């Protein structure tokens, strides 16, 4: 659905190394010098490996789009620009939304035309960061060159020393490792960094930026997503609203999954550990696990569990013969303050007291279906399998669900019936179905995961909702409208699909059903933009189309480049429908 150039296909393996370090090497990549001649029978026929296509909405595609846009801006700004010799005046600290052409023009400012000679691989060079990409990496230029350098852990205006990892000459960009800051941008303040692993761990990108700047950039990410991937003319995309910030910028994450790798040696041989392996997360740009003792973006309960599990692995090291992913999930037990249980002081527990109740927070580590976690959102309570999906920032869930509640009902129009019914597609364990249920006569949640539906039904009971009020269906979302007979003019829908977005067949069914309002929630604003573009354009002549009422980002993951998107859509009335 996205316009793509075939020239980009061959770079995907290298991009995955930089952006998705967990991807495994193929056997051929592990043994690049394997003999091509076997015995005396002549050359062994070589298999042709197909290049892996770019996945729609992936970090690879998003980065390449940003690189293309910046390089095109260089061409439009006179001929080919170079990095300026001046300091950070070329980059506006308060203007992360400055256009590429403005930034490149500032970088040009009387410099000599660049050469096309690229530094050798692993050479150390200085570059100046012009802007942040939507992946969180800086896009930088070297003085005297029009090559774009993709630099992690940087801010616009930084001059940094980097090590060249890989050139992609046809695409005019290079991947590099961050080494050090030569001259900091006004946007950078390293005293803000709260983690000793920052600039090595692949988890966070923005700890050196103030929070307002992070929110500005995430607004830009949403803006660029709809500009680059919706295929909609600008007049059909409303101004992006300010990003809704997280109440907590650290100690917010309720789930972590650190891991350790298998012992070294041949894969097929039984192996054992001789020493405790690194336990943590991926080193940026490498397929290497970085040993991490603590993670400050995790909640206190999860951090406590992380220390406990690291000790347990060390004590039981002899029982492991392969790599393992460790589950760390916060769970809450709530007691009213007038209950004697509120005075308890259990071990391995974080106790939080409020004027009305006391929460006891622990860390669940059982990855099986027996491991259950409990979470509260205002007066609502949710239980789920600890290893299943549930939003990982509890501090923002109350205002987030309130925002959906405030926007799910369309304005009253003359001659239109009252909204009575609610469909929650991709419902998981029932977050929206349950928190919005009071607005409707009947709510239906649907999810392909059987265990999630079991949790959702249990959660409905915990929140005193009857099956007549709140019903859950175990089925693929593509089969949703075969099971629902609500009148379209009295129905609204929430979509919250996985990162890949909605299938075209589902969007076609949704347009055919034609509910009054659709609220599309997404952890990937790029696939969201693609899908919203389909809903706005429609699929069939004379069929249903939607209008974008509002677009807004929610910052579920401070210090990172991730942003949750919420698009509110209203059906265009007066369009002839079957």
C-alpha cells in the first residue's frame, strides 16, 4: 500500500542490525567464508536468498522515509548542502517542527559544495545533528559531504564523534555508532540522564532531553506519519493536538522482560554455563545482551523483582542450558484503609498509601497461565495473565481512558438516533469494553486470543457487569461483523490493533457496517495513518467514508521515541450507501 522503491530492499538486513538487534543471523551470515567448492565435482550450486521486504510501518520503512525527505530537502536547498561550521544557531532549540529545508538551508549558509568521498568503515568522524527521525535517531551531516548519518542518542544541534558502521551509498545515508559529544546542543543536558546504561542500552533514546521537548517531538512523529503514510491531501488531515504527557516520566513501566543468552558453543551440543551470563537488554546496534542491574523507567516493584530474579538465576545457574527471557510484571492488591489488612507489612512488597486505600505492589515472574497480575484504573479492576498484553504505564491509563470516554459519542445531530451500542475490536482483556460500558446499553469486545477473552469475562464479573451489559466474543476481528447485529446508526467502534494495524479485509467490513463513529487507538502511528487513510478515502465509489475529527498522541513511554496515537473519526453523512 505504501509507495516503495526496489532500491531499498537490499538494505533491510543491515537496517535490522541497527534498529532490531534481536534478529538472528542466518547460517550463511555466521559463516561468510564457507567453501564454495565441495569435493571434486565442481562448484556447489548457490541458493539465491530473496531480500526480505520492508514491513509496512516498520522502523526500517519509517527511517528510510525520513532519510529520503531530508535528502530531497538538501537538493531543494540550492544544490547539495553541507554541515555548517557555525555552532547550534542553525538548529532552533524551540523548533523541532522546523522544516527540513529550513534546517538544510541553515546548514548550507555559504559552505563549499560537498565531495562524495565517504570515510572508511570504522573510521571516527565528527558530524552535526540536523533533526530527529521518527525512530528517535539523529540525522546528521558531516562538513563537506551530503551523506546523511543516522546517529543514536543525539539531539538536534549536537556535534558528536561517531564511528562509521555501514554506508548505503545508493540511499545517501550511513549507520554509525555514537561515541561522544563534542559540542552539545542547547537541547541537551546530560544531568537529566538517570540511567548509567543510557547511550548503550537500546531501550531509551531521550533521557538528555527535557520532557517538553520529548512531547514536541512526539507530536512531530504523528504529524509526519499522516503526511507520509496516509496518502491523504493535507486539507483532510486536521492539525495534530499536543501530545498528552505521562504523569510519571520515570518509574512508570509495569512490565519488563530482560533475558540472557545460551552458553557459547555449538548449538546442537548440550552446554552448561561456567559463569553468570549478562542479563538485561540488547546493546544498541548489536546482537549482544548488555548486562543491566537496574532500569529506572520501571516501577519500584518491577525493579525489586529484577534484583531478586538476577540473584535467583545466579543461584540456579546449573539448571540452565539455554537462553531464557525473564518475566517481570507488577501486580497490585488493594485494601481499604479501614480494613485491618491495610496495616500489614509484607516482605518483597512496595506499599503505597492513599487517603482512601492502601496498595500492595509485588512483582509476578511466573510466565505460565498460572501467573496472574491485577491492576486498578480508578475504580475499575483488571486481572490478566501476567505474560499477556496489557498497557505498561498505569499512571496514564486513567486520563487516557477518560479521553476515549469523552470522544466516543459523536455530537447529537438532528434526526439521528441515540448511540446505544459499542464494539471494542481487538479488545484484549477488556480495557475499553469495561471502562466505557456505562455509556451504552450493550458493549461487545472481540479478540482472537482465547486466554484474553477468559480474562475479559472475569474482569466484567469483577466490575459487576452482566453479560447483557458487557459481552466478549472469542474470534478473529475479521469475523467481527458476522457476529454483531447492532444498528449502524446507533453504534460506535474502538479499534486497538497490534503494531501491524488492521487487515484490508477488516477495514472493508468496517466500511460496509458503517458505524457512526470510529476511535482508532494504535501503538504504531504509521500503520494507523495508513488505515485511517483507507477509512477517509473509502474503498468503493459511493460507499462509506469518514472524516478525521482529531488526532492526538499519548506518551505511554517517556524517554523513548514511542508514541500512542488516537484518531477520532466521524462518518461522512449524505454519502450514498448500499
